[in-house]
C-alpha cells in the first residue's frame, strides 16, 4: 500500500525552502528574514498604511509587525509619521533607499518563481497558480478573513 502524502507537508516544505531562498537573497540588502515580507508589501503595494493595517493584511500579530518595522526603520528602508486623521497612529512609508533596491528585490522574487516552476509548461504554471490561489482562498475564507 502506497503511503499518502499530505498537502500541508508539501506547502510547509515549499514555504520553508522559499523563505530560505528569499532570506539569502535579501541578506545582500541587509534585510532580515523577519522584515522582507513587510518591505515586499510596502514596496509592491501601497505604502503610507498603519502598522495595524500591515498586521491585518499579512496575518501577523502587532508585536511582530512593530519589531519588523523598527528594524526596517533602523536600516533606513522605511520611516513612520503620524496618520493625518488619527495622530495616535503612525503610518509606514518606504524611503528612497528602499525604492533604489526595488528592481533588484523584485528580480529576486521573479527568480524564485522561475525556480519553483522549472520544467512546467505555461499551461501547467497557470493551472498551478489557479489551484494554489483557490487553496489560499479556502483557508482565508475558513479563517474568516477577507482575501487580499
């Protein structure tokens, strides 16, 4: 009898190995493992959002977000300033230093995507993308979160 393989194991293995790949590449910019996801969101999304919104969008606790933003700020990649509508909140913005590495940073992500789909046809890549986003939608919906 063939042993059944779990989807979650494959997902976790892909995640861990992808994180190691990104971490090694991001290290050239002095961006740590705990910060790259936040910088990615700010560089390729909209900056000027609050730390609370970052936490909600990335599904991480506020303490983790605060530590990551603080390290990015110390590294000169982001800065915080009070929200114009609520001075108790601080919004996070990317700096010129972050914008200067945007193309190289994006290239790192494109290279990882190429590694992940090596040997796949264009049709297989599209099917995989579609199926993975459906899986993502299922867990996001189950957890009661909106998709982003």
